C-alpha cells in the first residue's frame, strides 16, 4: 500500500480531528473514507445519468430498433 502526505492548515486539522472523534474513527480513517467516496462517485454519477437518458428515451430507442 502506498502512502500520501498532505499539508493542512491547523484549523482544518483541528476540525478533521473533531469530526473523526465524533464518528469514533481516526483522522486517517476519516480521510481514507472521504477519498474512497470521492473515487467511487464519478462512476456512480455516470451510471445514474446513463440510466436517466435510457429511461427518458426508451420509447424512441424501441421505435428505432424496429
């Protein structure tokens, strides 16, 4: 597993620690969860958009396929 080091202003670190404490996780785990969420979101957004377009144009696609 690779590691990444980032620099944050002190006020952001304090906020991160407070939120992590409220969730009962370490700040590192909280950041990891946020990154995981971010990395998975674009794929989910694309899938939702594709489903919307397919459903919206279903009748048109059915007529064109005949």
